[in-house]
C-alpha cells in the first residue's frame, strides 16, 4: 500500500493512555504488525470518540509550523 503525502509525517500510537511507539506509518506498521489501513482508522475522530480506550494514532506536529502560526498573530 502506498501512503500519500497527507500521511507522510511522524505519528504516535497509543493504546488507551499507554504510549506504544512513534514514527512514520511504515515504521509503526513494521514495529507493531498493524496494517496501514488500520493505523489510518485509528487516526480518525470517529474512532477516537467511539473507542476512547482503544488505540489512537496522533500526528506529531512540526515545531516550525507551530512557531510560524504563533508568530503570525
């Protein structure tokens, strides 16, 4: 499966409140054995609200993007 630029970022995988791993989708998939499709589902708002104690994939924001947004006010 090919991952487009939308997904080409660093992510953190949690199982409930427990941190599991961090990396790109490919790295997380390789480390955990979870398919790329499942990882994408874990990042969706629907999944987080309907399964709050389940797995969650959180995008790690780039510091430069945050600094740009902060200074643009």
